[in-house]
C-alpha cells in the first residue's frame, strides 16, 4: 500500500496538465500513486494523460467517465485509491517537489488530517504570493476548527490537506453530487469530526491564477447556483452536526462560519437576485447564528435582523 494517493480530477485543462503531472511525478518521496479521473474532457487532455500513462504505468491509474462534475469525480477517485493518505490536486495547479517528503513527518500515529499552505502564482508561474494561516501541533479536529474558522481564508479547500483514507471511508464522507461549492459543504464537517489534526507551515501547493481556466470560470449562472447550493450545504451541516459529540461553542462557531460565508456571497448580488436569497437567509433565521460576544457582533446581529440590505450593500 503506498503512503499517498494523489487524486487528480481532469476537465479540459490541456494547457496546465503537463505542469501538474510533472510536479507530482518529480516528488522526492516516491511512495505514492496517482489516480487520474478524466471527467469527459473535450480538449486534448486525454492524449496528454495517455502519453504519461505509457511512461509511468507503475505510478498512474487512469479512468475516464462521462462529465458529471468535480464532486462526483473526486468521489470516484477516492473509491479507486489505495494509499494511506489522500491528497487532492486540481489539474490546473501543481505541487512542490518536496511536498510528500515534508508531509510524511506529520502522518505518523494515524493523524486524520494534516493541513499545508498555498502559494498563488500567475499564469507564467511567477510573482508568488503566499497565503498565510495558523500553525499548530496535533490537536483534535474540533479544537482545530475553532482556531481555523475565523483566521484561515482557505479552510475549506480540499487541496490543502493530506487526509487519512480510512478516516474518509469509516465516516462515509462524500462530496455532494450535483451541488456547487462542494468543498464548502464537506471539509468543515471533516475537520470537526477528525480525532487528530495538524496545521503545518509547509507551502506545498501552487495555485495558478488564470483567467481562461475552465475549471475556475465563474460565470453569473454558476455564481447563482453556488449561492443557492450554499444554503443546501448549510441545511445539510445542521443535520450532520446534530449527530456529532461536540461542544456548544463549536456548534456555534460552525454556524457562524457558514453564515459569514453565505453573507459574503450575497454581497456579490444586487437587485431582485439578491432579494431571492435574502428570503432564504431570513427563512432560516440565520441572523441568530451571529453570537453576541462583543459590541461589533451585537451591532451586526441587529442589522442582519432589522435591515440586512444595509449590511449587504454598505461600502467597505
């Protein structure tokens, strides 16, 4: 059994795919497998994958399926993996050649989740911008969430974790099929559920900022679906955390996290579209999720209750 399974969902990323796969195959630590799932690409991605498969058949497992979206593709890849730990790498990004070597130190004693960090680069792989976040030694996932939820802007990205495969399987974790923002719906729940969690200072993931990336194309219709689906993820979260043995503060914090994330998305809308989703917010009485722990939060809760439009449309 390999130490790591690196899962690479592919959809029309022929321009960046070589960079992605070369970064994985060039790892200094060699105990890994690559699971590539082609989600019905219509460009030259499959030809590129087959060229790599011919050279690295001992490392690569390749699967093709009809296009069903990133959530279903990640679930499919998880079912094909055999490694002790799973790492997700989007096919239009790449990883540092020493990522696995550095992570190996933190995967002893069956740590459920190990978090690392991201660096943004432009389409020429230049102008790096590191995205900071908290660093801490092994604690429970619940305690980790209570640190991360208000300080780590990339907490819900699945690409920044090494996750123990048995932890995923034993808890039957799945990305929600057919819903946008699938990472937002699952990763916070995984963190809270984890028995052990480490947040490292390893900058091992490189996010390529490309305007023409198909996987990241944020057209208006997709934005609307993402916001609508965020409410579905919120409802699902409420059902799931009821079954978790967590502290009252953690339950409050996870509701605050989802509420603030949805509010940020609502700010991207205006007019009649914003009104539709304000109704969803009010229907769930989500203003009550803002806990009055200081004067600022007290004012925020009052505004959300009495005049949410003022909050959403105020100048920052």
